[in-house]
C-alpha cells in the first residue's frame, strides 16, 4: 500500500469545537460524525475511504468516575485500581 498525502485546506464556517456523535466502520469506509458544540443540528461527517486498517477505542468515562471517587476515599481508590 502506498501512502497518499493531500494538503488539507480549512473549510470556511466550521466551528471551533465539536463532539464525537458516532464512529462507524463499514464497507464504505471509516466514518466519524461530529456535532457542533454550540448547535447540535450542525454536523460534520468525515469519511476515510479504504484508509483506516486499525484503530483503538477506549471508554474513558469509567476512568473519570473512578478518579472522582478516588479523591474522596483511599479505600475506593484501591477498588478503582484493581
């Protein structure tokens, strides 16, 4: 497989902040759907056709909840770590 790099030109009118609404991997490619942080009706779809062969997905929400509990209780901290 040969790499193909293209210069990306910023698109006028994009927001400065987005949230990931969904990720999907299908025959059409790897798709990321983003929602504007200030207007959730405005969305941006990014599709990588035939270019993403591997990726990693990690649920960080448990880690954040665990850290909140860990600040308040050493006993809970040990439960979170193990």
